[in-house]
C-alpha cells in the first residue's frame, strides 16, 4: 500500500507509475511510502533513486524516535539515462533491494523509444533477480514504484503505456474555494503538502479524512 496514517492505494503490480502535475507531492508520496514500508518491516532495503541530491528530505508524515529501521534506506543519484541504465544493469542485480523507488523517472527519457528501452531493460533485470536461487540472493523479487510528470507521458498512447507499465496511479489537484488552499487527491483520499517555513524546517504531508 501507498500509505502514511491512512491506507490509500493498493499496489497490485510489481511495476507502478505514479504521475501528476508539477509540485503535487509525488516525491513526498514516494518517500513517505518508502519510510512506511521500512518502519512496518514489510521491506528491509529501499533504494531511493533521483537525478540529483535533495537539499532536504521530502515532506513526509513523520519520523519515529528510533530511526534504526531506516538504515535500510539508501539514496542513489544517476544523473542521466546512461548512469540510470548502469544502475539497473550492473548495480541492481549485485545487491537487489526489496523496493526500488525511481523519482522523477520522466527526466530520464525524451520519447517513447527511450522509455520503452529503459522499461524493457528494467523488466529483464527484475526477471533475472527473481530467477536467482534464494541461496545467492536475499531478495527473490524487487517492487518498483516510479514517478513522472503528467505532461511527459501525455503524448504516449494510453494502451501502449499501459502494456509497458501495468500499474498506474494518478495524482490530481484542486483548489478549495473557501480557503484557496491547493489539495491533492490520490485514490479518493485528499492530502496537502505543508511547507517547512522560512526557517528551513521539515515540510510534512497531511492527509484529510473529512474533506
């Protein structure tokens, strides 16, 4: 499940794409999902992959006082498609995590052939990992969740994209007419991203049950 305080969307596929408009909380949702998977001990290792280091942690629903379980979270920063493919082909099979998060995945491709090649190589690598004898691999399978801008995938044929990436989840946005706050929706649940403030505090996710 993608969740924080709430169970939100069941991940029915091992390969899932989360997409939406800019600044709608995609990175925060993926980061919070990774945290919750580690804290619940559903996974032991998570790779959070993005094009460049982040100045601070993405918004999330909060860290526990005991952060020992978060030792399984590591960040990887392939700067371009070539480095991403190296990570997928060489690094991933050598030490596969339970969960691979590919944030800003759409920044690595410019057209359908690029996307098709990258996803095909990723799927092939995942099949290699799942076929490894358990004696030689801690993890028999790797789940993958990635994010993309809606505009970056809009030109692609929907049927073609669905065949390539079977799991797709859309984040939508709307402005509350009363307080003019922008809220986002994922799986029928609304949330907002609360900035950290001018002092550089940690931004956080807030999920709302009654809106």
